[in-house]
C-alpha cells in the first residue's frame, strides 16, 4: 500500500489527559505525512497551500482507531493516494506503532477536491499533484 512512509515520534502535546493520542491528532499526523510526501517530490508547500485561485480542501475524512499510542512511542505512517476523478483524489493512511512487534494503530482516509477559491467550482487537479497521485497508482 505504501507510496510514501513517514516516520515520527509521538509527543506530549499529541496526547490527552489520559496520556494517549487525542483522536483528532491522528488526522493531524496523517496530514503531516501528506505534507512530507508532497515535499519529497519537491512540490513547494508554501506555494501549494497558498491561495492562488485553486485550493484542494479535504472534503471527507474517516478514521478507525485500532490501538492507543502514548508519548515517546515511535510510529510510521504509510500513505497511498488514489485518483477518484479529474478533480478529486483520496489518500489512504495506515499508522503503525513500531515494535517489536509492529502493530497497526489506525486506518485513515481523506478525500480531496480541487476547486476555485473564488466561486467553489470544481477544477482539474494541478499538474504536479495529478502526477503524484497518478504515479502512485
């Protein structure tokens, strides 16, 4: 499944009062992995995430939390994009707690749609993003 792998340590601010990763932080960690994947193909993130008339917001997300993660644990996030249409794609993420033994901690999916920031009409994916999505198929 992995088109890109992101390594990370769980930090104290990721956790809640019970000492485990707060559920919304799983989505933040997934987005970090997405940003790192785009950076790995030399896509300039400061320009990509700026509003230049075209934006690519997340239009749907879902997550299954399989095991808790705590401060100091090492994880890796595997992600793989899939094209849904000329103007949308999904990213499937698997977050693994490093071992031994390695165990899957979460499964996440985000869907993204390219739109005009001015009038919200759908637009084709920008060429660099389309190449990344299509190369991972």
